[in-house]
């Protein structure tokens, strides 16, 4: 190439370095681009996203054209640097060695490191910009790319390795949860909380959210009629259980609104039997998400949780499940009271019937969830007896004090959250 002027050789060297930088940056951008954002843009009709997705569906061909172009240009850069050195320093072997080091440094900085760092910082912009040139080059050099990939496939087959299959690998549940966690800056806080709660819905059962058996409002048909009427007029729920003598033998469920339609004089036990609905039973341990679907399919809003022996364990409603997703409603009865009461010192007074799961969520405690479901049950299991008032204990790193016990259960507990919490 003695006939080529020095300026043309230098221009060609610069062009090869920049061309190699294009391929290096394209490779990094294509591999680093967010596939889910890319798929969303492609579904929205973005032409650059559609072209980029098409290239990524054939990763072997894409990498083939990139590496082919990069290798040829880097080789051309080394050759051109030798020719330029020969023209400038004819016969000087030391100068040729220096030129080789210089071009290697230029390839490292200009053609490799810089474009890859920039592409990693702006993968979407870089991938979009490179998609159409790469698609054109792939069509032009397809025979060479096919030939190279033929040997690549043979090597992979020899070592029994599986080739790239595109981006069809489904996300696992934990990976999807991680995506939601990392997307917190792009989702409204309330929506973000709902999405995370949906992931937890399958991990918890009706036993975690049910109203315990001893807290259920019910009507005994063997009681005097006046007592039944008074119970109906003062109840705090819209639906009540109906039983006869044995609370475990539930006859049905009555909607208070239907009772109010009848005048007090017309209200009889036969009337109650006529308007009550058959009870809907739920096996203990049913996952919340499964039960929510069952409520929808059976057109029910309330079910009775029973164990393997058919004994009544508690009551769960559709609202109880929805609260685990969207948060608490404001329709709690006055009889429920407030489960958590913050003190000036920073400590919290908690009712014994408070759910351990709710405490973990609201107070960031780490109470175990594989045993008792309430704070009362956890403490009773810890002592294996009814503790005295004023007893202090520590469970799962949380120091607490028994404030009140009544009817063989713990009514209230102080959780030390402020000064002295770790004493």
C-alpha cells in the first residue's frame, strides 16, 4: 500500500477504531438492555424496539455479526498502524514496537472500554441506535455469520452445551417479587404495597386472618325470644351465626338486614329459621388466595373455618382477605377496640388477640408465624401456663410485659419499643 498517502492511512485507522467502538458498544447495549421495558415499547409500536427485539431473538446471529465486525476492524487497525509506522520510521524496529503498543492502547480505550462504559450507562438509546445498522450488516454478511456459527454449534454440541434460546425463560415468583421491589420509585406507594401483599397472599391461610371462635357473635335459638331480639338490635355485625344449644353445631347464618325488615312483633323463631342461610364451611389451612377464589365462585362473603374433626375454629370474611391486600377498612366494630396503642415513651400496648402477622408488618417485629397466630397464643405456648400480670419476657428479640390477663387468656401486653427495649 505504498501508493496510499499517509493521511489516508491515518483516516482509515481512525475509521477502524471508531467502527470497532460501534460494535463493542452495540454488544454491551444489546446484552444490558432491560428486556421487559423493551418488550413493552415493542408492544406499543416503537419501530426501534421492534427491530431490537427481532435481533435479540436470534442472539447467536447477532453476536456473530458483532464479533465478526469487531475482529476484522481490530485486525485492520493493527495492520494500518504497522503501515503508518513503516512510512514514518522506515526500518526502525523499535518504532514498530512502540506503534504496536500505541494501537493496542487505542483499541483498549477508544474501541473497547469507553464505548462499553457508555453503552452500559445508556443501553436503551445505544441499542436502538445500533439496531438498524446491525440488521443491515447481518443481511449483508449472513453467509459469513452462518459459516462461523456452524463451527460454534459444532463445538457446543461436542461439549453437550445448549445454545441460546432467546429470552423465553419465565420469571420465578421471587424474581417477579424482586422486580416489584426495585420498581418502587415508579409505582405509587399504595399500589406498590398492594402488589407486594398479593405475593404474600398465597403464603398465608385462613387461620391467619380469621376471627377466633370465642369472639364470634352468635344467637342461640333456645334462648328467650326477648333476649334474641335484644341481641339482634345491639349486634355489631351484619351477619350472625345461628345455633341451638351447642355453639359448634351451627345451623345457619342470618343477615341482620333481613331481620330488620320484619317488625319486632312478627319476629319468631320460625322466621329466623326461614331467613337464615346454610353455613359455608372452610377447611383449616386453606390458602387465602384459594379461598378468595372460592368466595367468588360460590357467591359467598363469609365462611366458617373448621378443623379436620369438623370443630369450629373461627370465622373468615371476604373483607378479612381483602384487608391483607389493600389494608385495613374502617368498618371494625366498637367491640373490637384498638389493637395497638402507642405510648408517649414509644412503647406499644397490644391486645392479646392481635395477629402476629399484623404485628410483624406494622411494628417490624420478627415473631414466628409457623405456630400460634396471635400474641396471646404465642405467649401461652412460651409459658405453657397462664402468666401472672407484670411478668416480663423476650420472644424473637422483642421484650414485653404482661399487663392484663382474664378468662384464661392474655388481654393486653406492652411491647417495649423505646428506651429499655433491648434491656
